[in-house]
């Protein structure tokens, strides 16, 4: 079993908003150590949540721990840190040292459990800002390996839509670790990376008082604040922006406000957001899309839709409508014309959320931009087939590497 891919159990990788304390996690790890050293896998299985049981059978669990026992007993563990409701422990086995990552559900059952290669990481650190409304945004700065005293280029990575966190994961069913993989790849290419949890998401949840008060311009303001901080720190030779999906427009508008060395759009749209939403819904149901078209038109024209059909409630509920309206004001294909810095546009051919045509429209609007189409890359930047069901399955597979050609294009542009 290779340590580099030692992600043995992935039983949910999201934000935990329960009231557990450090003592609850310590107790859970202690129980795990006790049962593990006695080779009582049945008892470990009983510690796992119902959701975890649905994802992993008892027989599969026994097979996994048979592999883990090649490292011998778990001699000791030491709390390292917590991040976004997940707790990290340095775990000393008889023949190796691993990082034990633990997440508990509301009943203190194991919801997330991973054993990862241990590294005393001194190249990643907190990188936080205070928003214009006084909230706190939490981010991560990853510096190059090997470390250097010289100034290095840095990429600000801006997340896509919804509750997407700094790692590229979401409570809406995405656990692909895409942004973390990008940061890791940049790190080994000698490029720093800053990524952050947006207002209302993961560790930055408290930065959003209520959803109805959020506007698209708030996202742009936050990106702008990060750019200013990065420029003022004196660590970096040049600042680049990489915006993914919805983050493409956020980064575009931020680049208009604050001079940067270059701007990268990944899976970005060229048309208004409501037009793209209609296309995405139509791909799943023409009947629902017909309803959505009417509602989106009303929202864009300043009306509040009180009674949203159940099938569209998650997307168009009342409190999110002001944000959607503020987003619909912008046409990315027009805004990109205002970006004077070097531009790289990246798009995958098997992206079921944003079509290649959108990247081509961005390129047409900005002739000086460099357009790279990556064959077989989907919306989460992994290689995937065009079949919708198989494509969506990749959204929950963090073991999949980034699509071939993606990081070469990004690194080549930055360097």
C-alpha cells in the first residue's frame, strides 16, 4: 500500500457545524486506538455513523484495517490542529507516522476518517483578512518547495459558486479536493498560492450574517482585499488571479479594479448567469427549465418570487434572489474586454456545466487572450467521460488527479 495514496476511508468531507469540543475528538481517537490495537474492527465499525455505514460495508472495513495493521499497533497520537470542523492528529504506529483526520457527526459518530502521509508542513499557513463589513475570511497560503528567500509569484485562487470551500469541496456533494491539488502542484512548481473560504462558507461562515444581504460585489470586494494584502506583504514578485466557474467573473472584476500580472479563467462563462442556469437546468429537464426561465426573468427584472416550485427551491429560494440579481447584472463577455493584463482561458471538453462555446466567446471578446481547450476535462478539472452520471461520479472522488494539461498550462502562463 503506497503512502502517497493512503486515503483509506473517505466518509464525507464537508463542513461540520456541530457543538463537539476537543475533548469529544480526543475521546473518539482514544476509543479508536483501543479497538484498533485489540484488532476489534467490529467495534470500530460500531463507532461509525449511519451515513458512513452506507458508504462502507463491514467486510470492506475489515479489509482496510487488515492493510493498516501492516504498520503495527498505534503507539500514540498527538493533536495537531483543527480546520473546518475536522481534527488532525499525528499518529505514531510501530513502523510509520501518519496523519489521522477525524470528523464527527452530531452523535459523536465517525463521519470522516482518513489516514494520510504525515508531514510537518511548514510551507502552508493561515492567510486571513477582515472584510469591508467586519467579518473574517479564513484562507491558506502555500509557499513553494523547496523553500526560498527570494520573492516568488503567487496565484489567488477564487472558488466557484455555492458553498465551495478553499479546497474545492462543497456540502452539496463535491469532495474532489480540486483547489488543494492545484495549490500543491503550484507549490512544487515554485509558485505560491492563496485560497480562501468565501463569506458564509466553511471557516468563513460567520462572515455572512444573512444570505439575503449578500451581493456579488461582496465577492469581488473580498478578492480585491486579498490582492491588496498579497501586494503589501512583500513576499511575492507578481500576483496572478485564477477564478474557477463563478470565480472567473469575480476574478475578472477584481482584475479591473486592482492591477495584477495576469488573469486566468477556468470553466468561466461568457453570457449572463441566468442564461447559463437555464441551459444547465434544461440539460436535466426541459419542463423544469421552462419554469426556471420565467422565474429567472422576474428576478433579473427586480421582482421577488415568493412561491418557488419545490424542484427549484434550492436554486432560487427567496433569500438568494438578491444575490442572483446582482450577479445577473454582469455579462462576462463584456467585462473581459476591460482586463488589459495577459489572460489565459482554460476549458474542458467534458464539462457538463459550462460548454466550450463559452470559452470561445470569451476568447472572441478578448482577442489577446490565450485559449486552451483541454480534452476530456470536466467542471471539477478532472478527466471524465461525457456521460452525465459517470461525469458526476468524479465529483466525489478525491483520488482522481487533475486533468492532464491543466497545470502545465497554468504554470507555463505564470512563469
